[in-house]
C-alpha cells in the first residue's frame, strides 16, 4: 500500500521548479497547452532510465542486510535535507525564458526527454528517495519500488501538465511576482526538510 507520506513528499518534490518544470512552462507560454502536455510526457519518460538504474542497484543492496537498508535510509534523508537547503538557498532564482524554437511534437518530446535523461542527479535522487518509503519488512522491495516509481511518474506527468496548461493564464504573475515565487520555494524547502527528518526517524 502506498503511504500518504510518499504521495505528499512526491508532490512536493515534483512541484519544485527544476529544468523539466521550466521547460514545460516555457513550452506552455510559447506554444500553448497542447505542446506543454507533450513536453510533460517527454519529461516523464526521461526519468524512466534513472528509476530503472536506481531500482536495480537498490534491489541488490537491500538483499544484503537490514543494516544496508538503514544506511540507505539515513543517506536518503541526509540527501533530501541537502536538497531542501539548496532549494532554500536558491529561492528566487527561478526564471522562465520566453523564447522557444521547438514547433513540432517530435522536437518538443525529444528535448523534454533529453532534459531529464541527461541529468545525472536524478539517478542519485531516486537512489536516495525510494528507500525512505519501502517497508522494512516488505516481502518484495523491488516490486514495491516499481509501484512507488509508477506512482511518482504519474504525479510527475499530472503536475507538469497542469503547470503547462496554466502557464499562459498565469504568465504575467510568473514574470512579475518573483518575491511570491521565492516564498513558495522556501515553503517547499521547509516541507521537504520536515519529511526527511520524519521519515529518517520512522521505524518503517
């Protein structure tokens, strides 16, 4: 069963403005909502190789011992705290480039896939993120991680698509309210840090 904490943490992580979010929003601003949905699909597909690499590596490690599980869990919590700190430090630097030259579906989806596929930080992220939500006594950690990954991908697509669809309507707000965006990023940072601490101290 998927834990509510995973759904909330995933939502917070996906909502964080990153390269995929910026590209999807930019596509929505310049090429309208249909193109932004294509970008959202591409960005979601781009995380699959990172998820697979993480699951394969984690499955091998989790089968070694319970101590390894604990180490991964604490390592993941520390990494999420680092992400929260980085997010807080970089709050207010979120920018959107209005210029775009991609016009075809193929061009949009290829670039969207490449944006996430060529980001090595995503593999490290999933390597740290997934163990936090795998039940300690799970009969099949691999199956559980696959389920968690599928849910994460679903959340990614939905959030990115919504970002893109709303981009045109809120373009003026995004361009002119940098202070509000900074506060929003800081709120995300605090929430993410809170989840990291809570999950690291939980029993399973």
